[in-house]
C-alpha cells in the first residue's frame, strides 16, 4: 500500500512531492502494456491483492505519467479502459467492495485520458446518471466522478479557464437534479416508514450531502459567486473590456436563471412530499410520533431544501440579480413555495407543546379562551393563528455585526469599514479582549510610529471623531497604550452609523510578538444587551419568511416594470402632456407608433360650451377593434380656446362656428 499512500500524497497541491511527480517524463507505451498484462493475469488467477495494487498504479500513471498522443498509446488506453470496465461491471459476488472503489478511482483519475472528447465524457456521465440506480458499480463511479468535479469547481471558483470543463451541460444537470429530488423525497419518506431504531440511526447520519447534491451546491455557488462577488477591473475601461464583462455577466445570469428555475421546481416536489408526510404523521397513532415530527425538521435540512434553497434565496436578493427577467420567470414557483412552506410550518407548529396544551381538552380550551384579554379576544375572532403566532422573530441586528482586522496585522496595513443599522438611535461597541497594537514615539525625530484605531460617528472619516485606541499592555512600544487603553466596557456611539479607521504608518519591530500586533475585533449592536438568538426560528418558518421576502421583492420589480430609458427621460415633459395622454396609440406593421384613428359614423357637433365639461353623444363614437384605453376628454382653458378660434378664423354665432 506504499503506492497508494504515494497517490494520496500526490493529490495534495501543497506538498513538494506533487511538483516532483509533475516534472517526471511520461511513461512509455510498452510500460503501460506490461501493467495491463499483469492486470489480465491477476484477473484470471483471481489475485485480489495484485489487482488492487495495479489499480492504484493506474491512478498514479493516469494522473502524472501518461499522455495518449500516438496511435499506439491510444490502443493501450482502450485496452486499459476495457480491463477497468470488466472489473467494474463484474457481479458483486466476484469482486469485493475495496476493489470496486479502486476501479472507480482509477477511471476518475484517467477520465480525460480514457474519454478524451467532450462527447465521450458526456455519454459516460449520462450512462452513470441514468443507470446508476440499477448497478452498484455505476452508482459508485457516479459518486466518485461528481465528487471530484465538485471539488475542482470549488477550487476554481472565480473565473478559471477550466470552468466549462467542470460545469456539465443542462441535460446532465437535469439528470442530477432528478436524482437529488428523488433522494430528498426518499429521505423525508423514511421519517414515516422506518422503524423507531432505524429512525434514530437516520438522525445520526444527517445532514450529510450526497455526491449529486454536493455537485449541485458547487455549481450553484460557482455561478452565484461569479455574478455577485466578482467586480470589473476599474483600471481597464476599454470598450472591448466592458463589452466582454457585459457578455460574461449576461451568460452567468442566463445560467443562474435556468438553474434557479429547475431548483425551485425540484423544491416544489420535495415540499409537496414533506407536507404529505407531515399530515400522515399527525394523523397516525405510532408511539414515537412526537419524536418523528421533531426530527422531521432536522431531516429536512439534509435535503435540497436545506443545502440549496437558503443560499439561492439569499443570493437572489442581491441587486445584480434583482431584474425584471428573473422576477417574471421565478414568480410562479416562488408563490407556490411560499404556500407549501407556510402550510407545512403551521402543521408542525400545531403539534408543538404550546398548542397541544391549549387543545388537549375541550374544557381547557374554553377556559383558556375565556381568559383572553379584549384585544386578544378580538384577534381570536378576526383571524386564525398563523405559523408566526407566538414566535419571536429576531431582529437582523440582534446577533451584532463583527468588524475586525487581519490577525496579526501586516506592515503598512490600512483598514476602513462602515457599519449602518437603519433605525438605530445609538450603537454599542464591544471590543475583543485580545485587541492590541504598537504605539511608539521617536523623540529624536518627533515622529509617531502608530498603529491605532479611530472611531467616527458617521459614514466616513469626516464625521465627528468619537474615540481612538491603540497600544498594548505587554510592554512593547514607548507608549504602552493610547489614552486609557482598549475599552473593557461598551462604547456608545450616537446615531445609526459608525466608521472604523485602522492604519499602520511604520514597519513592525523584529522583536514584537504576534499577540502584541493582534489588531482589533469589535461587535456592533443596536441595543445594549444582546438578544438571545442562539435558537433562532424553526427551519421551515425561516424558509417561509425568506421566500415571502423574496416574493415581495420580485412583486415590486414586476409592479415597477422596465427601467426608464434615456429617451423616456428626455421626453418626460412631453409625456406629461394631457393632450397626448388622451390620444389612443397603435403600433403599425413596421413598429412605428402612431395615433389610432377612431371611426366616426356620424359627424361631431361643433358646439363648445366652456362652462361645462364636453361629453360625446352616445351614438357618435364606435369603439375601435382591439385593445384601447377609454381616456376622459380634457377640458381646455378659455385662453387656449380663444387662441384656437383666432388661428382657425372661425367665429362663434349662437354657439355655432361660421
């Protein structure tokens, strides 16, 4: 097993042996042919020890020492692949689990060598995804390949050139998503079907994610990270660069929209199954019903509802993804998910101890209702309890916002951050007891060598200065601490915004330990005593709230409609004209917009009475065919009417033009 340990060490990029192996010359074809001869002889003799060792050799050779550039090498590669597949598809009674695992690792290591083209790899993945449930070898190979692809995708998260290689096409993603949905539904169903002991064992194994779910998580995180976290190069403002960034962002948004639509549809199926299982458990008479209902939330977190949906909901609230296209496409699924999560959360809530005590007996329920206060009695009469009834929703700032430097701080280090909590009257700062820096003064040159923190009550460093802290109590620096030192108690800052500015203006002395240059860490809260949010909300309640917030945000986008164009901004005054607003517009065949011509079967009377609002006779106008807007007639001021008469040359005689 020394070769196996060598292979494991070589898989790490941080070990020198990896660079050493990567610099070795490729293995020659006759050497790989000899390895295949040994494998064939061991398979005939049934020597599992040699088979296992040769499989590990295959892993090392495929990863570091082989390049199929010649026709002879390609023939040897095909021979190696046939031997590996012969072992993989062997019956379980003829091959042990350890050898099957090594075969999967060998195929995964030589994936690009055994299947050099994109079509070949896609065909292999389609095979293991569609037939994996019926064959243990294919199922294990699927898990190994997807796990490796997920790891590579995570390691190359930000704009690597290998993105297309690790991201599978939409068809394969659809197969993977179907497997994830099926796994999630099976996991939830087990809460109802397995025995009591098996249910306890099930709780001890979650929330472990399957290989398919891990790969979907990696793809989702990769797309969201590149869309949200990557910023364009500010130094490169050329047209080609801007155009390239725009095209890349549009492609990422299209991929996110496609993936998000499929994930939401899959979550819809899982939530429907969750609701059915919850209802069945509530109506059942099994002895451990309460324990199963309580563990159902933990099981749900192990499904795609816990691993994929929360991250997706949070990311879709980012301004880069708050678009009309996203809102229009995702709104139907969001509404359905809000209904499922809120209904299931209410079902689970009705089985909690609080509701059970209220509804345990008819007399108890009536007595409890009789004790209600007037306001509560009014609430009881007007609306039914929802899934949020009796729950304390923690404020977003309850846990606090932590601001900190790197530890320890570097030479010439600068740090500035602003914390804003809307609606807060004042902010409370609590510093870590490890805060320390070096604060010196050179008397000969009258120069400060400073590493200190300055706090401002406002959005920038031009705001009012609150305090400044620096130094350490370890005896390093001519000034041990600045002022009274780092605060032990809460620091109160008036207002809802505070800015931290931390700067090091000199190099660090060589004999200064890291703990004397630790930097600082501070927690900002909007209240003096922190609220206990360790428990948080129940998972489904939290999920329902997140879905509701996202749905409301998408509704706002749909209500506002498309963004105002530059042409519309230029024509704002013209568009506000009441004369134009009463026109009916139609789109011509060539796309030109023109006023709609209203047919008039009978002539209009030319009577104009300025003292009352003019109305059309009932038989004058026939509505045009198609959609139109019934806009009211705008009454013109007398001054305009006089000008119009003068221009037209018509004179009113007995209320008629002549």
